[in-house]
């Protein structure tokens, strides 16, 4: 127990500990993360849905879409390889 009889300070749950009030887990931080995740997913899915139409409008065929996807997969694999090297 902390001096003065307040055991919240000893547990690290006082006002300065950065925790939400009991029973309230939807904080501004959680809402911010949810909003950022939603917008990121929406943007990715919108681009993925529109890309084949854009490529067709530009006069390119399915091979161009395959090249784009292949290059994207290459960069993802290279970043995983570099991350694995750095992580070990």
C-alpha cells in the first residue's frame, strides 16, 4: 500500500498511469487505431478493385496485371528477406 492509504499509486493504476477508467475500454486511442485501420483497408481494397479496369482502359492486357502483381510479390518477398536478416 502506498503512503497515505491510496493503493492505486502502488499498483500503477493512478491518474498518471495512462489507463482508462474501469469498464471503459473504447478510448480515443482505440478509436484512432480503428479509424486508421478502416481507412487503410478501404484504400487498399478500392485500389485493388479499380486496378483491372484502369489497366484495361489504358489498353493493356491481363499480362500487365500479372507483371504488376509479380513485381509487388517480389518486393514483399525481398522485404521479408531483409526483415528476417535484420531480425536475426
